[in-house]
């Protein structure tokens, strides 16, 4: 029992006090990280048909006509449909009557881009139809990816988590100023921080520090020496 009392009586006592010391403002420090943007948005572009011009020759001495939606087949098996009705004037031997009409393919994709001369057809006894120039505009279906606002927000959250580990330790005069820029598929996030320090008392252990204006409030634990 006496031994226990001596041990207890020998335990050091502590006191906690609050001190105010001048704040020391340090030069700004900048930390930055780059994070990759992962696109999750997708846009699907459907296949498109090809368009071109048909030239129609009329070998008859009578006016001929073709309706809108008149269909004929190219030498590669691609069907073509006229966009409007067309009237072909009569021929005047030895010359043919001639007219042109716009048309489109009934099949979409790059294969629908007919080369010149792939429409080479005779209709009835006097009409000769040909594409003197290629059909163009046929594209296969494809998709593209793009960065959504949610993708940017997720990348920014990852960047901020990394910056918290890199920002100056200790007191800051204010929250770090943030700038965000994007270059291609990379997000660059930069923090500019204003660190603050102080001169700690020679004795005692600082428990906490808080900046108030130009001063730092310290909670300091000191050992109470026996009288």
C-alpha cells in the first residue's frame, strides 16, 4: 500500500493554458495533380445512304416521264430510287432528249457509294439511265465516346483526394485556391495554399493551434513542477 501511494504521488501533474503568439505567414505554395478523364457517354451515328444524280437519255420522239420513287438496280446490286418525278424531253435524231434527277440508294453504308457508271440501265424501249458521277455520302454506322459532366466531377473528386495529401501541413491562412483546366482527356487541378507557422513556446507541448486574424491561439500542456 505504501509503495502504491508513493508511485501515485510521484506521477507528474499537468496544466493546460492558452497562449497567443504572432502568426508567421509563409510564401504561397502550389501543388497540382493530373488525372485522366474516363468517358462514359456514347453517341451512336446510324449508317447513311448515298446520294447522286442520274442522267436519263430519251431516244424516242415522244416526251417520257418517270415518277418519284422510281427504282432501278446498279451493276453491284445496290438499288437506287429517284427523289422526284422527272420529265425527259423527246429526242431529235441523231440527238437524244436528256434530263437529270437526284436519287438516293436504298441501302446505307459505304458500299452504297456507287462509282460512276454503276447505274447503267435501259427502261422500256427508249430510256437509258446512267450515273455519270459517283454517288456519295454513304457511311457505315459508328459510335463516339464523350466526357459527361459526371465524368468530370468524378475526376475532380479523385484529384482533390490526391491534393489533400500534398497540401502543406499545419495552419493555412485560408482554404487553398483551386484552378481546374482540361487538356484533351486529362484534368489538371492546382491548389495555391498560404501556409502559416508560429514560434512555439520553449517548454510545454502544443495540443492545438488556431489562426485568428494575425495571431495563433495555442493550447499548451505543461508539467507542473513540485514545490
